[in-house]
């Protein structure tokens, strides 16, 4: 049995095909992320890393190529099945936290669990445990507006982990923070990932952060290469 949590094969994506504005964003990308592996996706802004993450996370479809999540081929799957895989297997973190402003930190982590059929008692216990693991258990009852940028992003990490996914996809997760806060928040993320044995594909342009991951791949002119 394959140990790959994510496998991308021959991924191609073209925007505005057949027009003067045609852009070949991805040109035959192959990528495997194995169980427990943390891979850095390094690329400058506009190189297509967000597009690649969206395809890996089943939020977009490639023009060509195949996506496999935890051994299951996604091509030809129904929207319902793709949604179920996103909910059960994948966690997402973005540059901006996107927390629901009217809910507290703990409620933002509880809600996705309730939507997945977990009891409120279990959901609250897991949410509190996740907040503790990133050092902000005392902020559980605060709404996002009352949290610092670093605290908001740590809550976003916990929310992404709420349903115990197999793969975390993160798009510049510390890109909106100052360097000192970025380092602290990234440490919290890596601790969370390592402690749970999670696999992760993390897009960043910060080479210091990328160096802390297991492997680095670089997206350049639509091609993916080992860095």
C-alpha cells in the first residue's frame, strides 16, 4: 500500500486558453507528499503556488493530470464525494485567518466538528486541547477582534486541525505577520503538525522557514523541482 497522502501526476493548468492573455500556470507538475512528511512549496508571488494548493485541496480542477488523496483517485468523483474528502481528509490554512468574527476562538474550532457529526462535549474538549497545544488556551473565550494577529493565526491552525485531517495545506500561513511573530507562530504550527504525525504541504517564500521542513520543492515557470 502506498504511503502517499497526496499524489499529483502531470498537473496542468492554463488560464485564458486560446487568447492573447493565455497563461500556462502549471506545466506537468508531479508531487508526492508521504505520511508524516512536511514539504515546503517555495515560489515567488504569482508563480502559481496558490493554484497548485487549490488543486491539491480539491478546490479547483486541473486541465490535465491526476490528483490522489490518501490512495483515492479524485478524477471523475462527484461533487459530494470531493466535498466529503475535503471535510474528512484535508485541513486548510491561509495567509489571513478567515475566522468567523461573531464567534469565540473555541467556537470557531468547535463549529467544523459539529458539522462533521461530533458531539458538542467532544468538540469542545478537542478544541480546548488544540488551543492548549499552541499556547493560547487562556484566549478560548475571546472573539477574533480581541486577539493579536499571531493568536488569530494559531486559532486558524487549530480550526484546520479540528477534524483530524490527514493532510494540511497551508498558503503563506505566516506571511501576514512580522518576522518575530512569524517565527513564534510557525514554531507552534510545526509542533502541532509533528505531535499529530500530520502530513503538510506549506507554501512560503520564507527560506528560513522552508529550511525547517523535511523537503523543499520549488515552483518555477510552471515546473516543480526539488530545491
